[in-house]
C-alpha cells in the first residue's frame, strides 16, 4: 500500500504504511520530496538509504520508521531509489522511481470564473489566481474558442458583443514558459428578462423656493447596476425629468416657488428593463422671498435708484424692472 500526497509548500511527516513510500509519489520537478520506510511489526528497527542515479545521498534510521529528504528536483531525467532494511525481521526492500517531468510542470487552470457588470454588449470576467509554485507571468482569455489575449490581471472587460447571445469564457495561466490547461468554461448570457424591484419609500427631505430634493430606498437587481428615472406628474401625465448617477438614490429637481408637485421614481437595469413606479409623493415648495412686500418676488425684480432720499439734494427716483412671472 502507498500514500500519494501533493504538497505546495513544506513537506510534513505523515503516518506511513509498512514498506517504502514517497511524498509526493513520484517526485516532481520543482518540488522537494521525502521518502519514508516503516517496519512490518512494532519494534522493528529500520535503516533507510536514498539513492540518486545510483549514488547514496541520504541515510536515516529509527525505531519502527525512518525518513529521508531530498532538495528541489530540477531534472526530469533523474531517477531515485530507496532501500529499507528492517533489522528485527531481517527483511530488505528496494523501490525505484523516476522523476515525473510533467507533474507540476505547468500551472493548474484558473478557477472561480464569474461574469459581472453585465451590459447588453459587454461584461467583466474575473477569476482566482492560478496555483503554481512559480510566479504567474500572464493569463489568456478565450471567448467562444477565440483568444482575446490577456495580461497579468485576474480580470478583463470584454466589449463589442451581441445582445441576446450566450458566450463561453475560458482562462489559462502562463508560468515558466508553460501554459496551464484551459479553465472550466463560464457561461455568460447577455440577456436579462428580470426587471429591478420597485424603489421604496420615496420622500422629499428638503424643499426650497427653487428646488425639490428627492430620496428613496434602493432597488435590487441581479446585475447590481441600476439607473433611477424620476417622473413629474401633471394633468395625469408622467413626464420624465431626469436621473441621478448610476445606483444613486437621491435627486434634486429645479422647480418654481409656491407650487405643488407630484413625483414618482422607477428603476431601470442596463438591459432596459424597468420596474413599476414607486409610491407617489406630493411636494409643495415655499413661496419666493419678497423683501419689499410688493407682491413681486426678489428673483423677478431689479431695483435702481432710491425711493427714500435722505438729503434735500437727493432725487426721489426709483426704477424697477420686472421679469415676467
């Protein structure tokens, strides 16, 4: 019986079956390894010799078991052999092995592929770093079997696609001149029939004579990218008046003083799917300031001259220019 364990860092001594065993088995290019030997019965005193291409490079002995260690293997043509002698049972066993030149000779394929920021003609592909004992030099992305190139980053924004199509994305890693196998494919359909949820709790936290501030609770959408459209209702008609930045849930709308206005908000995803309308709110803006109490707001009136002279030489002259309301 033999145990096979692949290690990516330090070697550890493991419980071993009787006989000779390798860890990893067989030894691999780029890795140190250990060879162990155990007796057939408890109390056996074990001697172990490790040979490289016929020359002894390590010796070990101990009660019940013995271990020998070799440094990093760099040559795929090297052969190793181990010889165990169990003194109490007067048994001798010898096993040969040849270094595996392909095991760990290339990175493992990247894992964890996922698509995000889906748009009608683009998406972002990301993945976990490839596993290898040497630095990763580059990644290559393949979409529906066509190479898109790559780089050292573990993500790529892919554009210029066709809405409604489903794409198969794969990634492989390069290290020490060797490419890993292609990863498992990630299926990316550029279609989203599900609209966002309805925005909630629409309210107006502040009003001025010239503007209305709006705020609401965010919607949810599998894609996570939502635009909110603000509507003003007048005479039974909903008129679109603007949208904040992507995923923003506040908006300021310029308005007139002393007016009453009705608003709703809808959520829209990157595929154009729109939610239902939020709750409607009615907002009244305060009246405009009228410093001289003449019934004409300050912002519609410009005054020149002086209607109240303070000396005998001052002329009582005032010119008022009114903008139409």
